[in-house]
């Protein structure tokens, strides 16, 4: 179901959306004004790409009946659209004031609103395909597989988290002479 125009547009849209978010977060890490100017242009380019690809996904989804446009006036959808639109203003306002965390919050709220709106419109399906809707229950692994996954992740995290804490302390200078 991924190798058709709608699937490819969805992939491009998600890549642009997360590229936008990454560019905003990267902007906050830069000290030089020249570097921030370059990355700000990238933020704008990713925003424009996300906007147009999002419109293309909705248009193609409406044509192929994969996106239920009847949900567009649902209160949750309107709320998600308002949050995403307010995020644009919040991002520009925070950028003008060099409020880097404000930029991150605005972009994060936009992405969260977009993903929430998409999931709400598709519910209970995660994705509508020509073979039928893909639900969380239909895509999940058997219980025993999930159980072993939780056990394995718990064991790995028990080892990795203390090592990461130690690593950050060493490189921050708080944990020793590096």
C-alpha cells in the first residue's frame, strides 16, 4: 500500500514535517547570527514544503477516499487546525525575539496538532488502504512477542541509561577529568 502516489506523498510530507521540526530545534543550538540566518531560511523552506505537501496529501487522500474530509468540521479537528495555525504566529513571534525555546514550543505544538488531527480523522484505523483499514490491533504482534519485547527493552534500558548518565557527566566536566 505504500508504493502509490498517496503513500509516497505521505512519506514526503512526514519527512518535510520532521525536517521542519529538526531545523527549528537546530536553530536553537547555533550561536553565530550568520549560521542562524542560514538555518532560518531552512526552517522557512521546510515550512513551505510541509504546507504544500500537506495540501497534496489531503487532496490525493480525498480523491482516493483515504482521507475522510467529512471530519474536517469536527471540534477536535478545528482545535488541531487552530493550534497548528497559532503555531505559525508563535514561531515568527519567538524568532523575532530570539526566544529559542518559544520557537521550539511553537513548532512542537504545530507538529503535535497535525499528527493528532491525522490520527483523529483516521480513527479507529491508523491508515486506510485499498485492502481495508489498518488498525492498531490488526498490526500488533502476538502477546508473547510483546512480552519478550518489554522484557528485552527493560534489560537494555537498565544497562544503557546509567551509562548515558555517566557519559554526559564525563563530557560535561562534572564527572571527572576528560
